C-alpha cells in the first residue's frame, strides 16, 4: 500500500509536470470540450500537494500537513462521485467511453495521491516522533 521512498521522491520531482499536465487537461475541458475534468483536477492537485514536501526526509512535522491534505482531498472526490452517480441515476447516460475513461484515470491519480500522502504521513511521523524521543530521552529511574 505504501510507496517506497524513491517513488515519493520521484513524485515530488515530477510535481511541476503534474501541475502543467493537469492544467492542460482542465483547460482542454473548459475551452475545447474534452472530457478530462476529473483527471485534470486530480493530476493538478497531485502536483500542488507534492510541492511542500521537498524536504520530507529532514523536516519534522510534515506528517500533519500530509494528513490535512488527505482529509481535504477525500471529501472532494466523494462530491465528484456523488455528482456522477446522481447524474447517472437521473436518466442521463454516460455520453461516451471518454467520460468513463476520464473518471477511471482521475480515480487512479487519486489513488496515487492517497498513497503518496499516507506514505508521507507515516514515514515523516516516524521521523518526527523518533527524533523527539532521542532529543528528550532521559534515563528511567526505577524506585
């Protein structure tokens, strides 16, 4: 489930490309009409969420930011999922396979984003708590 530290670093290095690709997909939806709304939004947010974690192996406390981002992105996906289900149940059928492909691609990008944020929260949390214990370690006195 968790990503390897090399993969986390690769996602962080690819953050500018994710933002550019996500913006291109989103504006393709706005100006051209391509069905790439969900994949564009989540690819852009993967890039945005990866930027603050450049020093995740050295800086303590980034696990809280990761947990906050995770708490923000999941309700957004739930809103998109609910809206697509209501549209589907309301009689409007998915117009073509591209819309379904966009939904699947956006969900896969979200899965990568969730794994990325979970990995950062757990690994940086270990770093934070282990460093605190070492810094404030006092010998136990048994009476």
